C-alpha cells in the first residue's frame, strides 16, 4: 500500500508539471502518454475534434494488414488513385506496378496519397469493404471521437482527437511492419526501371538523440502540421501526438520540448519499472 501511494503521489506531481509544459507548446492539440503506465503525462486540448490529414494512413495500414494480404502481390496504380480533391503531387505515375509492401513504404514513409488510395482500392471487396472495416476498427479500438471517410487523409472530414490518436498510435505500434517502415529513414524502390529513394517525412527519424519506435506526419491546410511518434527516452516509452502546428518547424520544436520534459523525469523511469501493489 505504501508503494502504491508513493506511485500515485509521484504521478500526480508529473501530471502537474506536464500541464505547465503543455501550455508552452505551439501545437494546438497535444497529448503525451506513458506507454509503460498508461498515464497521460502532458495534454493540451486533447479532446477537440479536428482534421487529422495523413495520420489517417496509420489506420489504413492497420486495416489492410488485418486482412492478411499477400505483401508480395503486385499492385498497379490506376487513375482512380489520383487525388482529385486537392490535386496533391505524387512521385508514382499512373501505370506503375509495385509489390504491396513497396506500396506500404510509399504510403507510410513518404505519405504518398496514390499509394494509400491503391491499398484501399485493392482491399478484399474494394473501397466500400475497406471503409466498413475501418469503422469496425475504430469501434474495436474505442475511438469514440474519430471519423474516417477515405484512406489518405486528404478529406477534412477525416477527424479525430489527440486522445483518440494516442490510442491509435499505440495500436499501430503493435504491427511490426508498420513500426519498421515508419522508423526507416529512407529506402530505395525500383520504379519503372529506375531507383527511387523513399525518404521519411519525419526528419527526426534517424536523427541524433532520437529513438523513434513509430512515426507518422500529416499536413493539409485544414489540419495544419501534425505528428504522431512513439519514442524511448530516458529508459521509458511514450506516445506523443501533435495536431495543428503552424509549420513543420513548430511540430519539431514541440517534439524537442517533450523529449526534454521526459528526460528530466527520472521518477517516470522508476515508476514504470515498479510493480503496482494492489
């Protein structure tokens, strides 16, 4: 009982400090969760429902993997995969044929919208079946404030909260392929006879001082700059979600502030390593 009381007091202190730090962050909506204890360490308007841009692609990847697809199967990019909503650019020409695993790399690492659209189109039963599976996944994960209507995140109708996205990130981290792809700094894919370098849109992946376990960025005019990461810092594991930052530099600044906050919390490591006394 004494240990349990001490744990509760330490966590209360951390949460109080976290509230103060969150106010200084520049992203509009923030949550930082200890993956070791499940406690929220820092938050800022975590329950506001806002557009989530390409963070959507983590859900797309999970739902596709749940169907247990053949990752070596060839997929051709079609006109139906072209973004007609925002006319975003893509490095993948129509007619390009790649393996499903390579399509995953394009969708998750470089956040290519045609790649994500093709994953939904080639889902067993097509786009309609894919969206039904998405709704089922949202319900299974308990994402009560999340709406996803298409696989790329281009639609502003794809909305969620920082709190819900924290749950989604933790679920996505349990898929080894998603974790491995999103934590690669770069990779080379043969595309139409040429080598194409796929680079991670999160420049913190592979950067000095960062141990990233999962990553996904997002941006649209409606959503602003967004970031999901699961990281290891000072021996502890944490999930962070940053939504509606004004610039990429803003979300990087906030991520750095959060990392510094975690590194200054030695108590957090001690708590995560102690069994809870019931």
